[in-house]
């Protein structure tokens, strides 16, 4: 038992250190896997390496490489402009375009922070030019990214599904995906309704009207945006075709999406010699390191019986419904200050013994924990919230920071409880 306590304390210490210092928690987790595994549990090198997520590693590398190529050849910009044309240039509908594009990108395998990083600068420029609330646009981009984050092709979706299935339980890919999609869609709708008319008051600068669309106005007025005329290149057509092949191959033929994405990215990169060397730079190495390190350490905890020890202790606290609520609140509060992927990896296994009792719906509890962990990434202490804060234009920084903090506090306070009430509570009766 003392070894298990040490392992849990080390896990907590990793989160504290990674939150306070600019070090990737994946590095700490890999070091801890060796130290704790060897000296606390007596595991050998082969047993420690057995937990390294090879399949997930290939998936992450392949998907981020493919979307790096798509960004460099302009396909991502093409998708955004296509969305603007669908709403016929109405500025106040652009947030929904960004929501849909973000959801599509993450559903196809783009990391949530990567999708947010791609779209937030675009969204903040729209907000500044057309006097639309930058808080609304930023939060809707994040909601959209979370909406697609648990698809079968998304890293978070594959990660959670793999953890649950490994335990012997069954969970529907579609149920997990649509639970997250529906919850974030409702959250985006609420954000849109409450903030859409608070655009003009957010800014202290006037934009230079170089858009050709007339004098920008805010307050929710349907200003017309003149979409850019973009000539579709053969490289972009090839990229769109590659994305279709990726989806069909993964869903219809159950081929490994990482290898498909690597193959598609390699072919597209070879056809674009100008950006050939730059594509590798777009691979999300920090996230890969984080996921690989955390999954390896959690496997050490699982193989040593630590996860079962903690989980059975949680189940013994009392009513399963109360335990599920406590888990949702804990992961929500913690994730506002730490990596949501790391939190998911560490906490989902702890809910398994609770689910094995059969007293609560598996999909409901897993989806509620997944949603509770990710929706709080609007925090300015997380990558997504920080991107919104950093890219806002023409605003009073201190005032906008307070607005983001206030929004975050509402989400942290109510989001996990709402997820539990909607997804867990009805299935327990």
C-alpha cells in the first residue's frame, strides 16, 4: 500500500510541477514511469515499455502531419472561406462557421489546441473588423473544437475508447461523440445568445476599414462580409480528396488512421516541394510527448494495481451517483489548470470499478467525465483560453482577461454538474 500511495503522490506532484513550470508533463511522466516502476513496484524495462501507446503515437503523428500539409497549402483557409460563402457573408453568422469548421477539424483528427490555434486568429480579426464580441467568437471556436474532439478519429476519442474497452466494458463510439457534440452545441448556443450583442463595448480601437464591406458595425447587426476570391489549386483539390479517402478508409474499411494519414501527408508533401521540409514542423510533438508519457505512467499504475486500489476506495465512499458527481467536479476543476488530455488519461481508469458495478450507465459516466475535463479549457491558464487571450485585437487586455476569467468561472462551476445531470442522472433510474 505504501508503494501505491507514493505512486499517487508522484502523479499529483507531476501536475503541480507542470502547472507551475514550463515543462511538458509527458517528460515527467516518462521519468516517473521508470523511477516508480523500477524502485516502487519492481517492474523490469520490458514491463514498463509495454504501456507505451505505439498505435496512438502513430495516429497522432500521422494526423498532425497531414493537417500541417493542409495548412501550408491553403486548404484550411479554403474551408473557412467556403463556410463564409455558405452563410452568404453575414458577419454575425461567422461564429457558427468557425464553430462548424473547428468541429470538423477535430472530428477528423486535428488536436483541439491545433484547431483553435488555426481558427482563433481568423475569428479575432473578424471580431475586431465587424465589432462582434471577441469573447463570443473565441469561446465558440473552443466549443466547436471540443464538439468534434471525441469522434472515432480524434485522439481524445480514441484514447478514452481504448481505456474503456481495455477494461472489458463496451462503449459506443457514436454515443461518446454525439454526447460531446450535443453538449458543446448547447453551450455554444447559450454563449451566442448571451454575448452576441456585446461586441461594440469590447473594443477601444476602431478598425481600418480595408475590407471593402463598408463601415463595420457591431451589436449583432447582420453586416455583410465580402468573401475572398480564392482560386482552388490542384494541390488543394488533392488534399480534399485525401481527407475523403482518410474518412472512408478509417470508417468503412477500419484501416489504421495513423498510417493512412502518414501516407496521404507524405504524398501531398512530395507534390509540394516548396513546403516539403516545413510540414514536419507542424507535427504536434509536445502533445505526442504528453500523451505517450501519461499513458505509459498510467499503465504502470494499472499493472501495479494502484488504479484498482484508488478506484475501489472511491466506490466505497458511498452512493455511486455521488461518486460520479465528485469525479466530474474534480476533473473539471483540475483540468482548468492542467492538461485535459493528461487528466483524462489519469482519471478515466479510476471510474472503471464504479462502472463495473453496473449501477451507472457506462457511456453516461465516461461522456460526463470527458466533457467535464474538456469544456473548462476556456480557462486562460489552458492552451485554448490563452490563445483566445493572446489573439484578441483592439481590446483592453486587463478587461478582456477579466471577461475570460468570469466566463471560465461559470463553466467550471456549472459545466461538470450539468454534464452529470444530463448524462449520468437519467440513466441511473
